[in-house]
C-alpha cells in the first residue's frame, strides 16, 4: 500500500511535515544536549563531541566533594555522627 496524497491515506487535519520535522529536531536536541547517557558515564553526547567530557566530570566531582564536606561539618555540629 502506498501512503501519500494520491492514496487517500493522509489525514489533512493532522500534523504536517513541518510539525513532524520540528518534533524530530526537538527530540534530537534533547537526546544530544540534555539527556545523560549511562554508556557515556552520564554525560551528554554533545559534551563528548565538543570535548567537555572531562570538564563536566571534574565539576561534578568538585561539587560532590564540597557537598560531602559540608554534610560532615553539619553532622558534627548537630551531633548526628
């Protein structure tokens, strides 16, 4: 079966090609720039492609160490430990 205007299988009230193109562009943008990939050590493909991989991991490590130090100080202060 052939899909297209001549086959009568196109819904004229549905989303158009430009809507579909826009939706695909949004999905690719999200997938490559906002979605962390476990196989990439939880960075985005864009981070790897643009060489930000180590910078992102270093920043995360710095935040983690700072947070743990602050928690340790707070726990000692409040006697939780």
